[in-house]
C-alpha cells in the first residue's frame, strides 16, 4: 500500500501544525485540497472520530476534478465510499469523513446540536464570517481527539479571512510575510471583536475577565504558492503558463498570493493592447451578438443626474487563427419598446450580413426575469438564441475576456482585434475605466459575448465540399 505523505515545505508544515485553527494557501496550485484531505485521514483509526469538510455548494464537491475526485485518490481502497448525499467515506474502524455544503447562513440551522471533531473549509473565503464562527461552536468532541479546524483559501481582500490573517500579510504589498508563515498566535472573541496576543495570558488580560483561558484558540496562517507543489509542476507544467495568462488582478491573487490588490481602472482593459483593423477578416468561424438589456426610459431632460442605464449589444467573432474580433457595438438609452425593436432589427441585420449569429442574453432572477426571457424567445423566433442566468460579480465575468485583451505579460499586444468605427472611443473609454465607471453595460455585453463564444453551442463547420473561399468564411454559406 502506498504511503500517503505531504510534500516538503508549506504542505508539510500545514499537517504538522499543532494550532487549533490553521488556514493554508493564499495562491492557486499549492496542493491545498489534497493537504486538507490528508489531514482529515489522520485519526481514522479512531472508531468515534468524525470529520466534515465543507464547500460552499454541493456541485463544488462532486464536479469533475473536485473534492470528491481528489478524495478517491487518497481514500480509495482503504475506506468505503458513499457518494451521497452527503458524500462520505466510512473507514474500517467506523470513523467517518463527510463532505457537506453551507449555501447560506440559513443552512446553519441543520448543524444545531452537532459535535464535529475536525472541521475543514475548502476555500474558506467563500464562506461568511457568521458561518465560520458558528461552525467553530460545533467544533467539539468526546472521541478523544482535541477538536480543531483547518481551512484553505485563495486571496480575497473583501472576505473576512483577509482581516483574520492580517498579521501574516504585509499590508503595504499584500504579499505574505515569509518569516511569519506558520507562526502561532492566540485569539479570543468577545462579542463581535477578536482579541489577539502572542500568548493565551495576553488575550485573557485584554478580555478583562470576559473570557477564560480555555476559550482562547491558537491560530496560524501558512502561505503556499504553485512553486511549492513540485508534483503539480512536474505533471502539469502548463499550469504555470495558465496562471500567467490571467488578467492582472487574478494573476496577482492566484499566482503571487496578493491579498490587497483590487480591481481598478486600467487593470482589466487598455486600448493599447488591441489591434484596430480597417476591415473584417475573412477567417471568422463563429459570431455572437450579446446584449446587456435595460428598459429604463431616458430621463435626462427631467433629471440629468439620474443617468439611466444603457442597452448595449456587442457583436464579437472568433477567428480561425484563435484571435477574437469586436466588429459592432450598440450602446443607447432606450425605453422598453425601443429595446425590443432594436434587438429584433439588429438580429435581422446581423443575419443578412453574417448569416449565422448566435444571440446571447442574460436572464434576471425572479419571475419578472423569466417572463422577459420568454418574451424574447418569442420575439426572436427563427434565430439562434441562448438566454441564461449569469453568476458571479461583473469583475469575475470580465476576467476571461480581460485575459485575452491584455495578453501575456511582456507581449506586445493581446489577442483581441477591434474594427475601426465611430463607436471605438466610447467603447475603449468605458472598458479602460472598468470597474470604477458608473456604466458597465458595454463591458458586460463584451464579457457575455466572449463567454458564449467559448462555452456556448459548438461552432458551425463548413462542409468539406465547400469551396476554399467558403471554408475560409463559412458564414457565406
């Protein structure tokens, strides 16, 4: 039987730490989930031992390459799997390791009265402060194992974790302080305030009698980066290139472990990183027109300060050479009737010029969003339409397109072309000011178009019998 052991360095330090609470990570690729699963197996010879590892939602547990798949590599052959729900491993001794999710604060009710010896949070920044501290109250046991908590994370400057590990992070640069990684400090919680000290006694003194020594928890943060995961670097050397190809904000967070960087103007899009073309190339193999809809009437004459939202429609194509091109941008303040007419008329014009154009829209949550989606499906009968709910922040949705726009660090330009047109300046100005600008409609439509190009329906392939000119431009079929 293969011996399971951590890699030397931060992963080994994570499993060796005696602290009550250990947070591990701070960048992508550091072997965080693997280390968490190894830790959970530590006490499985104890028949009364139980561990629960949490993700934000159940899909993150069972999705391809997720927590469950990784657990198969570690526990397979030595424990009995039950994919659930809940997903669980039962060991010969009777010990259990379960995988659960906490979707929101209301879901905490199901954990009332529970006792869990080891609690793990995979991607702790996805959870709320309330969820973390409530589950800390469930971290108790009579199985003979001192209760403890382990968490993994990637940087998120807006999460409660950033405040929790602030002592271990250089607050000027955002990078972990090497000499503090793994150093144990002590924390106590008085109402909603956290008291810190270098000793238990120091925390108790600060609490002025409100907490006892046994209420104080030992705590540490252990930083890791991709370079610490030698196995991943050897088996998947291209992963480093993938991280380097991210846009600035995500590259700093996931590759360099920066906890302070935030989206700012110019970090997502720069006009100097694109090629401006005077004509549409003949190698476009797929088109998408994405819309960011608004039905607010223009009230500038009545109240100019209102600045009602715009309706934006971006036509983007993917070229055979792998580049992307933006050939048309509509951005207007329109009332609801004019929005529908503009969408329909643009669909007709796009079809006449480019033939096969996929139309993509986003569905708002709730019944109103569902009804609007049904109206547009009927309005656009005869056209290829995809309407989906978007998830994540505007910044998160913009990251993939931003990475292509900016290109690799050190390169002369990115992977996006833009057709020369009157709308260029307004388009570039909004993208460059993202995400600080008041209006983000053209950015949203561009992000949606790009994501649909990459993840929507498969591209149309021209038949082998088509002429060379037709194969070069299949939309002429």
